[in-house]
C-alpha cells in the first residue's frame, strides 16, 4: 500500500458513502422493488394459480426476471465508482495523490472484471 492510500483512505471512503447516498434515489429504489415484486408475483401465480406450459418457458421467464434487477444494481454501482473517480480527480489539484489513492482503493474493493 502506498503512502497516499493510507493518507486518503478515509476521505475516499467518505466520498464513496456520500456518493452512494446521493445516487440512491427513490425512483431507483422503486424500480428495483418493482422488478423484484414482479418476480415474486410471477412465482406466486406460477405455483398457485397458473402454471407455465413447459419448464423451459418458466426457467427463461425466471431468469429474465432475476437478471433485470441485478443488471440495474450493477449499472448503479458502476455509476457510483465513476462519480467517485470524477470527484477524486477534481480533488487531486488541492490534495495531490488522492487520485492515485482512489485507483488503489478501487482495485481493492471492486471485483476484477472478467474479459
């Protein structure tokens, strides 16, 4: 770990929490809850009221309904990281080395991308 990382770790964590709070809007929460509710309703109606004609159709429907909220949350997390990166880049003029500390922080907290 670099000296800059130890120096700015608290600031970067604070920026991350603040950005996460700012970007978690009621509209986003409603959207995620709506898609989770659709999944729950589909499971209920499939089990209790209406059964899909074939198990493959049910599997495809469930898979799509699970992927949608996960994709929304994934994109939201990417937006948080990008916003924190921009804030760290802006702060680099007054706090030299904070951007490099951010890059090191991101490597630690973000799972590696599969290529």
